[in-house]
C-alpha cells in the first residue's frame, strides 16, 4: 500500500476566466474530499508535490490514485501531462 505519492506536471485546458484562487480551491477540495493531504506547490497549470493519506486505515495504491486523479481532470475538461510515482 502506498502512503505518499509524488505528482509533477502540467494541467492543460483550464478556462482563461478561471482565477488562481478558483483553481487552488477546486484542487484542494478534490484532495480533501478523498481524505488526502497535499504538500508542495500548486499554480495555474502546474502542480509539484506529494499527496499523502490522512488516515492510514484507508489504503491507496498508485493505480487507483491515477484513475481517480485523471477522472477528476476529465470531469473538469482538463488534462494532465506529467508523472505520478511513489515517494
């Protein structure tokens, strides 16, 4: 079971009208809804940091995370170009 994942890459397809604050809130809401925490840097179109489990009772594997993360990107009509790996 993975406890922490490193995520680095670019998020494409953001609306030109979206503010940095709106982007940040949407991303952090996604992380918190999944009972994860994020440490790192998140800017418009760029993410670099680690996703960690808040509760060790909730197993997370890298393939499940990728599926959830890419699903979130697609739901928002965004795409992710980067790498996700175990820390």
